[in-house]
């Protein structure tokens, strides 16, 4: 994904720091807005992974720091749950003015409660997803229960949260006590996805049950199994990200496709590999894919290898070519199944190869033809398999031109 560093003003004119994550070389089909957990920032791993997963579905994501947190302006001590909701509305207005109004709202922990309340002020909302969200925003006060008396008596107190010191004022507690989330959940005019771990010790699973019961259909629930509250383990945040990406597409309104004559055909493939490991994002004619390497080779095994894709390209081309020929010749081919493998062998072991030393690539292809074909038709189809365009490309002379993109 490509990430733009942006700033927008909240309702008080303070500048909030944000990241707009966009699909690489692809126009977004929709925009999402992410609300982080209490005292977290836009860069929490769960937010980054969810943004990347949605980008692969061609959905852009705006994640930002609430007022007084991260790189945003303002004093955290003067904020509360209501100001968080106002920040979300301001973020949605920024997207609507500069890009496209958000159709998806995603909230983590207290951010989940905030998106449930903000949704009625963001009319473009089609889908809302919550992660480990409390049913009652006042639940967050449990984090500083031992300081509550001091806050009540003196108007404020310094509290330690996640190893950092924050000033909590009495107005923060009073604002939490005023919130009535059930009303907003019942009137939610959007699809709802509730995600929660039954082992969450920070916000119990009963909160998910209460949110789910209060909501009207369409609503869904996905268990995050043994994930922790902050989704610190990467597989947990990646799983949540993939589920949100797949679920949300059902409820989005996509832009009307242009007339075929006006579409510029572009067979370019864009591939993006980040600094860590070998996980790679691919976009091919508007379709999102991923590639990786096995863990034994330094990867994370989250996708096929480049050679897997090479074999897949040959296999897909073979199957398409066989079906095309069968239709042309009216051969009763029901299905063509192609199984492929790849290995490096010594050139001396290849009788038909020109190279006498070193190693060469060997691809083995097994073709299964399903249908009432004669022996003659089957033999002819085997010959046709070698005529697929990718097969010819692999056997032909290929020129690869590499140049640097001007980023100046």
C-alpha cells in the first residue's frame, strides 16, 4: 500500500495527524475510517494490518490520532468520549470533501464504541466493524478505578496507562456516564460486524453479546479466539483484517462502471515488497494478490511463491487453451485439470537441452481431461497443451527491460 501523511482540523480547529492508506496504483472503490483504542495511536499494528488488507480489496483507509494523542494537536486532558466522536465526524467530513465519504467505519476497543455512536452523524456509512469494543463506554473508567476518588475530589489525577502517564479530569468521567450507546446501536442504519475474543481480559466477551443483542439485522459476529485485547500477535490482527475486508464488500456501494469503450486497457502488474521479510502485494488488472516465501527461507508463508505463480500462469493458460480448442472443435471436454511441479536439475540430466553444464529449470505438467473423449481426441488435446501462449513464452526469447521510476 502507499500511505499519504495528511492533517485535518477537528471541530476546535486543532490539526489532527493522519495517514491515508491507498491501494498501490489502483483507484479506490470505497473509503474506510479507522478509530484506534483508548490512548493508542493510528500506528497500532492492528490498524496498519487492517488498512493493508482493505487496500488489497481496493478500499482506502484513513487512520488518525485522536485529539491530544500521537502527533495530533490538543491537550488529551481536555478530551473525552464525545470529543472522540466529534473527531470521527471531522475525519469523515475531510474524506467527503477531499476524496470520497467513508462507507466503512472500523473501531478498536473504545474506538469501537465511538464508531457506533458516530455512525448516525456520518450518513455515508454502509458497514460498521467493532474490535473488542465495550458495550458501555464507561467501562474505560475501570482502567483508573483506584484514582477515581482523587479525580472526584480534586477534579483531576495523573494515571498510568500502558506505561505512560495521562491526566484524567472529572469532565472525562462525567462525559462517559452520559453516554447511552444502546440507542445508537438500535438505530444503526448500517450492517454491523462484532469481533471479540472470548479470552479478552480487558473488555469481556459479554460486551460483544450486549452489542450484538442491541443491534438489528444485518449483523454478524466473529470470534477472535485466543487473541489479546490489543491484537498484538500479528496472526490475530491479520485474521481480523481479512475478515473485515471480505465481509464489508457485501454492503458497499461501488461506483458505476464506465462504458467499455471508454476504459483504457492496461495489462500492467504492480508488485510491492516492503522492508521486512518477503511478503509482497500484487495488483493485476484490478485484482489483488499476495506472494511470499516459506518460513524456512525467511518469509512468513502468507502467500504463494513467485515460482508458484509461474506454474499457476502456465497451468491456467493450459486449461484455457484446451477449453478454447474443445469448444471450437466441439469436443465434449467437461473440465481440464492441470497439475504442475518445478525443480532445478543438472543440465546433463536433460537430454533435449542445449546447455551441457550448470542447472536448468524443469517444469512437469500433468493434464487430466474429464469428459467422454476418444483416445484420438485426448492425444490431440495433449498436443494442443503445448500451444498455450504462456508455454510459448517460456520456450521463446524473452526481453525484460528494467528502468528506475523517476520519483523527483
